[in-house]
């Protein structure tokens, strides 16, 4: 009996050894590449096995076999990149492939800089349907969760979102410049709670723009406290990025402290040449807060120019009540004269982007609704003013009036030296602050900021390979595991067993952005293969047409 038992044990041991060393099967194996696992550690040569939507093994996989095997010799293999500041929420409604980002290795788009696709009341809903008509989608959503669910498996990248404080304010208060009543504030907090339960990553603000500009700090703290209950974060386009950036940073730190919530700064910058020397003081203030135990981080894009509407050159009071009220003021001669005067005057009350750009020569016009005005696309405000024989401030006002829109513009405001310094910060993530598009159809009616097509490739090509500002492994960490960790995203951002198979293969020696301010509609090159949830979406540099994108929720396994 003992011999039989011993024999049985030996047989079991042999079977176990065979199962450990025998052939293993996967769906896809990527071999011979340099593995950048997202941790920031040194790369190593190895292989990655994918089965279904998960990574099943990483390392020396000689005993693995798969029907699809990719030879990545001489190439980098990394987790899919996370775009922490994306406006693809709207462009994906038009073209779900999101090619300008997919071709750069982006596998997760994160929305919600102040505004989000929900919650929507009836008035807001009608405006969104008007602005983004589509016969491809059910446009009956009213909640953020409903919008995201509508996109699942119908777009190429994974999607996630913060709930926008601006959106919530519009839902409850509209565009008025006043604090909420106690009942209204409770309603706003309830809307944050609803969005968090639907999987929002936290609360997003954009405090430079009306009506977000009208929100007092206490209002933001109260909403952030709700997000904190769900382990979300507070992420903010701060109230000022120029003359009063230090004061604006104090506000963000106060919100993080009093709401007991991690905070991230959207597109960190010191705007305006007279503010470039504030870099050290800004970083010292962030470092001090971090040393005191607050989780403060930041993200950035890879350019010394920002992009927003031309209306950002004008004071917030002129825009109270929404765009139609704004137009009424622009059409009133005395009010228009007051606006022009304030455009030329430094102010402690608002961030003057007309002055921060050094005047009209630093403002490039990028998009118009009116076809007759599109001849000005790609020209500076100064050039257009000369063509029209007007002052630059009068030209800006008239362009908005004639276009019946806020008009798109690019602002040259930042220091290239500061861009390089920021790259080295250990808490720096990356976002395009742009949609994800293709050089076709209606997208060609405007000139987007080149970050739309080149932000991530520019990081890896210009700043890593050519200028060697940071090593490749650090850049990949900032694109992958760091944002996943900071934003509470589980099972993504690393090449690890049982993580979702969001994977990118690129050539570190050739990856390059090609988009320029004058000719922005040019894809980046050097990314060869991309998988989203184990599905090939880019093969040999070409989009496969696949749309396996899923909704990514806070701390969801």
C-alpha cells in the first residue's frame, strides 16, 4: 500500500513537471523585442504572450507557441499609451478609429477637462446633439455612464472620463456668475456621486473659462470631497497659468488638502514670457506639498504653444450667460469698446491670453465654422488684422461675430526650456489636449494644433532620441504605469501577467512626429503594431479597422 502511494506521488510529480516545462499555447506571441514593461526599469530582451484579452506571460517564452507570432527584433515592446487629456470624446463620434492617436500607440483616451459628456439636462442635450450630429450612435444618453457605454466596442481605443465640474455647474446653475444655493450645491454633489458610481475617475475642472471661472474654491472642495469618497482624484486646468500661477496652485493644493483627495495639474505651464522664470517656484511649491503628504502630480503636452478659443483673449464677464449673451455684448458698441480696452490691459482678475502670447503675432487662427472665413486659417491674428485694415482686438471681436463661434486659435506662450525641465519631473504624465482624427472629410476644414497628430511621437522622437532629455524607459513610464497608478486604473499600463493586453511595438530609432502648425494633418510614423484588449488595431503601421475599445472605470479589475 505504501509502495502504491509512493508510486502515485512520483507519477503526479512527473506530470506536474511536464506541465511546467511542456509546450504552452497562446493566441499571440511577440518575440525578440526589447521589453519596456512600464515600470521605468531598464529594458530587457524577451517575449510577451497574449491569450484572449489578457497578457498571459512575459519573459523567456521558448516553451510557448501561438498561431500568430511577431518578430520584434530591434523594436521596443511597451504597454499601450494612456492619453490623460483627450478630447476624442467628440471626434470618436465622427470617426471611431481615432487614427492620429492609434498610430502613436495610444490605447486609452481619458476625457473630462472641465466638461464631460454627462450629466446633461434637456437644454444641454439638445445642444450636444446639434453640435455633434451622428447617425452612427444612439443620441439619447443623458449620463456620463450612458455616453461611455454607447462607445464600448464601437471605437478603437479604450475610453474613460472624469466628470466635468463645468458640466455639473451648467446642469444646475446655467451660465450665471453666482454661487449655488445650499440646495443647488447638494444637487451638484449628488451629480458627482452619480458619475462616480458610474465609474468616473474623479472630478475635472477648467477654471480659466466661464462659467467654471465663476466657481468659488469652497464649491469645488465640496464636490471634490464626494469624488474622494470613491478614491477618485481632482484634476484641474488651474484658474491661472500666467501672472498668478502661484496663487492658482495654492488653490489646487488647498482643494487637495481640504477634500483629502489626490490632485493632478492639467498641462502644466508658465504662460507668458514674463512668467517663464517662475518655473522653480512652481516646482518648489509642488514638491513642498508632496513632502507634506499630498499626492500632487501633473501632465503636459510636448509643445511651447497652447490651443483654445479666440474668445480666451476676452474677459470672463463678457461671456457670462452663454455664447448668445456674449454675442449680444460684442454687437453693442460701448461694451465692445470696454472689451477692447481690457484686452490690452494687464489684470489681476483674469488670465489675459492676448497679452500672454505677446500680442497678435503670437496668436495663430486655426478653425472657423464660416467657410468664407477659412481663408484666414493658418494666419496670425496680426496678419489678418492687416488684411482687414483693423486693429487686432477689433479683428478678434469681429471674427467671433462673423463666425458665430468662439473661433479656434493657437497661442505661443511657453518656454521651450521649461518644456524640457518639466519632462524630468518624476510625477509627470502626458496628454495631447486634442481630439483623435484623420486627414480626411470634415477634419480638413480646420488646422488643429500639431499635438493632435504628434504629441506622443514627439516625446519619444525629439525629446528622448534626439535631445536625450530623459531615457526611453522613463518616458514610457510616464505614458503607461504612472498615469494608471495616479488615476486609479487597474490592470493596465504595465506588461504583466493577467493585465489587459494593451500593447504597442515601435521603432525607437525612427519614431517621429511630422505635424506642423502650418501643415498639421500629418500622421506620425514609427509605431508598427498596436493591440487593444488583445485585438490588433494597427498592423505594420496601418489601421486594421477594429474597434475593440472598452470603458475603463475607476479601480475596476
